[in-house]
C-alpha cells in the first residue's frame, strides 16, 4: 500500500515534531493494523535519510516524553548501525557532523539514565565503524576530557564507551597508554561505585584488546584497585555489582591468565574467600569459583601457576566438595518416572561443584588432586550423621576419575572399594544411588583394567543393587551394568551371565517402568558383549521382547517400546544371521507394523527404530533388501532435515531457547544464533545410516542410490554439523561402488548410468 507523499512530508517537517512523535508512538502500538501502517510510513521516510536522521536526533534530544526519546534513540541506532543497509553512508557530510555533534551533546546533557545508555551504544557502534578511518577525531579527546573533569554520570558514560570501543581502538591507544593508565587508576579510586565499576570494565576490556604482552603488563599494578572495587561492592551489600565485577574477572582470566600472576596470591585468596563465604548469594560464589577454575584450566598459557600456589588445590577441592552438600532429600526424587527427570533436590552449588571437580581434575591431574581426595573423601564417607556428606564423597570420587585416571589405575580395587560397600549397605537410597553411579563412572574412566581386576567384586554388588528397595537404585544399577559390560572382556563377563540374565529377566517381568527400561538397556549391552555366547538365552529372551513390542502401547510406554526395539536388533546381531533368521520375518513384520503406524514428533522410537534397522541390515545382509521400502522414506526424510536456526539481535536479550537443552546459542558479532541441535543430531545419524546401507547392500541398494546421492552431495558443505559433512564424504565412494556393481549386474539398462553418477559426485568435489 502506497504511503501518501504529504504524510511523509509532514513527518519529516523540520519545523515541527508533532507528526514525527505520532509516528514514534505508533510504532509501538498494540493495534497490529495501525502499527503496520506506521512501519510502512517509517520505511518510506528512509528514502530521505538526512531528514529522517535529523528528525530522530531532534526527537531524542528535545521531545518531552521519555518514551518518545527512548524510541527515537532505539530507531537512530537501528538505522545507523543495525539495519542490513545502514543509512550512515548515504548521509551528507554536514548531516554526519551534525549527528556526531548532537550525540556528544546528549551524553553531556541527557538526564535520563536509560537514554544515556542507549546514546552510549549508538556512539560505540558508530565509532567502531568510522573511528579508525579518522572520521571522528574529536571523540577521543572528548572522552578523555569527560573522564578527567566530567560529572559522575559523564565519567561513567565515557568509561563505558572506552570499554565497548576497546576491541576496535585498543591498539590505536597504545601511544596514550600512560594517560589511560592514570585515568583508570583515578577512576578505580573514585568514591562513586558506578564509576569504579565502569573503570573496572574499561580496564578489563583494554587489557583483553592489547596484543602485546608488555603493553598489557603495564596495567598489572591496577589489580589491587580492581579487587578493591569488587570488595567495595561486597562490603556494601551490592551483590549485583559484585557479580558484574566477578564476570569481568572471569573474562579476563579466560583471555589472559598471566595478567594476574604478579598479584596471584592476593587475587586467589580474595576469590577463595568469596567462594567459601556461606552468607553470599550462590551466583556470587559461583562466579568466584569460575574465575579460579578458569585460571586452573589455563595450564598451556600459564603452566604450573596454580598448581604451585601454596594450599590452593586442597582449599579449592574442599570448597567444591562443600558445594556438593547443596542437595535436599526431595520426595520427588524417590517417585519420579524417568531417569532424566531425577535431579530433584539438587541446588545450583551442587551442579557447579560437580562440574568443576571434573574440570580441575582434568586440568591439574592425579598428582595434585588425588592427595586432596585421599584426605577428604574418606572423612565424608565416614560421616554417619549426614547422608549428604557420604553422597558428596561418592559424587566427588566419580567426578575426578577421568582426570585422575592415571593415578587411580595403579589401584583400581582401592578406587572402587568405597562405592561397592556403600551401594549395598548405606541406609540412604540417594547415597546408594550415588555409589552405583560412581561404579558406572569408574567402569568407564578406569576400564577395562577395573573390570579385569575387580569383576568379582563389582558384579555381585551391582546384582545386589538390582534388588534394592528403591526403583531409582535398581534402574541405575542397570545403567552401571551397561558401563561395566562395555569395557569388560567377554571371558570375564561369561562367568556371570546366568545370574545376570536371571536378574534382568526378573526385572523385566515385574519391575517399575523405569526399572524395566533400564533392564532392557542392560540386556542389550550384555548381548552385545556376549555375542554368540548369548545364543543360550535367545529362546527365552526374544519371545519376551516381541511381547513388549506388541503390548507396550500409549505415551507412557514409548521408551519401553523403543528400548525393546534396540534390544531386539542387538540380540539379532549378537547371535548372528543363521540363528536369528528363523524369527527374522516375524520380528521384521512387527517392526514394519510399528513403523507404518507412524510416530509423533517427540517420540524417541523414531531414532531407536532407525538404528535398529541399520543393525538388522548388517545382520541379515541381502535378506534385508525387501524391507528397504519401509525403512528408506523416513530415513531420507531425516537426512534431508533443514537446520532449525534462528538469528536475532544480541540486544533483543535472551530468547525462549536459552533454557532449552536441545538448543545451542552462540553470539557472532551483534547477532545471536540459536541452533536446535536435536535436529542436527537426527540428520547426522540418518546420514551415517545411509552410509551403512550403501556399504552393506551394494547393488541391492540400487533403487535408492539416486535419492541418496541427491541427498548427500549437497551436504558436502553443510557447515552446521561436522558429522553430517563427514558422512556425506564417506558415502560417496560406497555410492560409486554400488552404482558400478548395479550396472555390471544388470540392475540398470542405461549404458550412461555410471558415468552420469560419477559426474554428479565428482564435479562438486573439484569445483
């Protein structure tokens, strides 16, 4: 719909702001129709960029309503720096100079803090694009003057602009480092806390922006004053400011860990004191902990710096184990229906302590961490008055195993011993669960040596845990059995198969749904480990699995059904084609019926089914070919999924996806990119399965070579997921071999078929 020229002229009338202010109000109207009309009008005004920008500046500077000035500042920023095509380059030089001048005047005169912040953002983003080209020479002198002699608000604004511009002009300020150092020292000592924080922000940003280590070192003597800013916020009870300051320290530790080296003891002691302070907010303690752990992980850039600091490792290890006490015996933990929903009662500090124990163990290694663990963990496990302490000791043991494996492998029986005792005898189910969890983790991190040396102790303990009064412990014992069997040599596993199979079948027949699901996963893992030795149990197990496929209906039994599908396919692979062939048609017909019934979008059976078909293809070979008509449509659909990507401005704030575990959010410049990883993982899995089918069936795959190659070739440059690209590359030789075999064996009568296939595959590779 065309906008009347007279309406545009009224809005851009330099003698009056009335129509323009009406436009600004209309752009935030709750009436969709009206707002759309105003958006059309605003877009039309962009065709006269000089007048539009001047009107926006006038409205931002002189309108009486704060809301109008705020909207004008938002739109000015958008048209100058945010829009895909910025208006700045199209402005006359006189207009550009006028906009720059008014922005600086606004910083000096604007009394509303929210608008001042928006003006700071405009100045920063505009300067980032033109300052290095010498097109705003008056800005830096203005900022230096503001910090030196300005009002408190002006000082804060100038320091914030320095901080935001650091990454763009840091190197340009190298000749002025002495002056900058003096200004920052003066500002850090200012009695006004917002100025102190702004100075801390500017200092951290400049240090991170300077390329030369010697230039960065010139600011090291400011660290005590930087710490004092943090201390002032804490002593004043302002933890929001303290957390902002801590966040800046964390970023500094990540970018230049050696910056704190001259004052290391003082800085670390201050941060440890915050971490250990029980009266501070969790968010404050967690940030101080993150700073310490970040420094600990910087072993490549600052080797030995933290390890050699007296008493640091024992103190941090103790603090992290204390964090693990942030857990309550929530009744929901005992009654939850799904393992993944079983985190009830875990506090923020618990989760941080758990993660950071793993990180420091990997960073510092066994020689530094195991002595601390050997001193503290037995004390925690021996405390009969507080189940949380025993729980913490077992969790800590599990978390350090990966990083300390080199030392723990010297005595695997000793490492797992405390877990074995606790999993069968502790009076508290959450402690028994933690013991079982630790056994599973140790089997992964210390296997297969642990299984070889301690199978006679571990298997009976897990079998006992499978009879626990708590269904949570029972189910987790099955999960730990999976970890055990994956690293256990079959000759050791075979000693326990009869007892283990009896136990798993018993759990399947009469257990809680979570217990049944766990037992199915364990059964599948045991079959995978035992291979042909599993044939002994085949005649009992398979009918039971088929019955689950038939009877497990409804949403509440989806996962049980999905795991039964997985288990059947692994059992088939274990016993081999000859043994499985007698039941193959019935099983395949059941799976086909299931597949043809369709699955809802959130039904995990889809992915379990796809993986099961792939295993059965490997098991049955060419006998699988008749089932491709059922398998391939959904597989090609998954392989052809488009990435679920949303791109928004960083300034729009966190999106709904930020709390979604299936969404990864990254920031690139001023854009926020949210990628749904579950979609990418489904796509990658499907692509890998297509590789398997082509490789296994060769010319038998002929009817699907064309749609497969048309799916895979475009994925050679699919940059959202590396595994997708790898699968695409890996599939091409197999596709060509299958195509060649198809032509050789007469699957196609087209004499040019293979040449056309080669051209389709090779040309993108050499383009």
